[in-house]
């Protein structure tokens, strides 16, 4: 399965790019680095997992991607609380991380059924 055709990969890659663009001027480099890394980890792990040969390897990386999604959601909440992330933008990212996580769950189930 080509990861580039997966809607979950496309959406997570788009969200990662949005994070970088939105936070480019944030002076808290530690926070910016952490949130952009967790966002980048999602599509990266999907790509790596779907490029593996065994179902076990694919599943492992998809589970890691889901973990990064939860990590990112936590950081968005914190970023909103401390005023680094606009409320409306933050709510959009929170919803997107929930949907991506659900999509990853569905992909994991599909892999189990193969």
C-alpha cells in the first residue's frame, strides 16, 4: 500500500506543515521544537510503517503515529492555555488530531483483517 495515496497521511502531512507555518515566529524554541516534532512524527511514522513488509512492522509504526497524535493534541491544549496558539486554530487542530487518530485506528483494523 502506497502511503502517499492514504488520506490519513495527506491530512497529517498538511497539518504538520500548518504547525510549522503558524509557529514560525514563536520565540519559545523548546515548545515550538516539541510541537512541530510531534506533528512531523505522525506522517513520518505512517510513511515508514506502510513501507515495511510485515503487518507487525506496519502496525507498530501506525501505533507510534497514534501516540504522536495524542502527544500533539496535549501540546495544542497547553499552547492554547498559555496563549501561544489561537483558540480557533487550536480547536481546528484538536479536531484534526482526533480524526487522524480515528483514521489510524481504522487502518490498523484493516491491516489486522488482511
